[in-house]
């Protein structure tokens, strides 16, 4: 992965972490699914950055 791509991955991870923190502070049961999705996205970004390769998306994920 080139440096610009890695930088963008870190930026996206930071943005997701900020959203997660915000939603956790609201303590709203309606956001539990969104928080779970944010955590999955952060894991995906972390894996992509550390491994240098993206996890292949499922057909369902590609449809989203």
C-alpha cells in the first residue's frame, strides 16, 4: 500500500473512532447496531493497513 492510501486508512479509522465515541456518550439503544457496524469497519481498516491487503467483501457487502 502506498503512503497516501495508508494515511487515508488512518484518517478513516480516526473518524470512525470519533463517531463511535460520540454515539457511546449518547447511550441510545437505537444506535447499538450502528456502533457494531463502526467497530467492524474499524477492524477492517486496521487489518487492511497492517496486512497491506484488503479483506475481500462478500456479495452482500458489495451491494451496500
